[in-house]
C-alpha cells in the first residue's frame, strides 16, 4: 500500500532535548516536505526536498533541520526544542516531473514541548 | 509570492443546509488547486483537485468546487451538509506542477444535527 509513515505519532518532550521525527515513503517520490499545523494558522511549510541531498527552507525553518540521505526518508530534527514548537507536524511526498499529481500526507505527529 | 486566503474562520450550519466556503489565491501563472479536509483528530484527506480542463470539479462525499480564473477563486460547495461533515477544510494552491503547496489558514465547519 502506498503510504507516508511518520513516527512517532505522539511525543511529549522537555525543552532542549534533541529529538527526531521520522518520515518514510514507499512510492519512490522525489519530493518530500514537512509542515506544521497550528490553530488559526493552517499548515506552514518548514523544509522541503526536491531529491536526495537537495533540501530548501520553507516559510518557517527556524529551529528545525532536515536531511535527505536516501530517497525514501526525510527526518525532521529539532536540535533544541522549545515550547513554541509544540504543534502538529505533517510530512508529505509527491512525484516530480509528472503533471497533475497530488501530494500524499502522513498521519501526523503531535509534539508537545514542556 | 503565492498566498491563499480563506474568508471564513468558522462556519456553523444546520444539517441539510447548503455550504459554500470561499478560497482566493494569489499567483500569476498556472496553478494547481486543492481542497483538503481534516476530521477531528485525523490527518489530511484530499477532497478534490483542479489541474486543468473543466473548471467545475467534483470530489468525494458530494463536494464540488469551481475554479474561476478571473476571480482567482476556488470555492468549495456542497448542496446539503451532514453532521459528519463537521471538520476543518483547507484550500491549497501549487504554482504549476512543480511548485510548493501553500495552504490557507483553514475553515472550521460545525454542522448541528
């Protein structure tokens, strides 16, 4: 089954403790992206990647890092989480170079930083 | 830069009422347009999409949307809502087939039984 898998689904952590949220897709998609969703703000893009070893900042990259060492994985790293990074995070992927395609979204990761 | 504006923050309707949620975008070139729905506690699901052709697109669960290029709009409609349509709805735009997906801030729909 084609899917985007995020782990963990729920995470509570403390300020300053490094964490990684994993994202994996099994569709051989070149493009992957991370969003955060906050009430009243919709989804805002954090980082995206057009292919292996190619990453770019989205609209709200501060406090986050990503890497794209393999095509299927696009982990989101919070080196020193702060309470303002408490949010719902979504990973997405899609194919590149083909018209009329849509993005596939993961189930979401609810992160609480205390 | 692309942007998406959803006019209503929260809409409250009774069952069987008709629904129209507004969405306007700002982008000068070819766009791909999407509506997503998020039921309480769940992830995003694609309701419908527009890439080209017939500007009236039909999606799942009886939803439809009309692309009006001259108004830069892509409003979502449903003739008769149900209690199960209670959710948050997001309009999204992608500049061409290769751009990033930009979301509006969302509209919460509450349907009273």
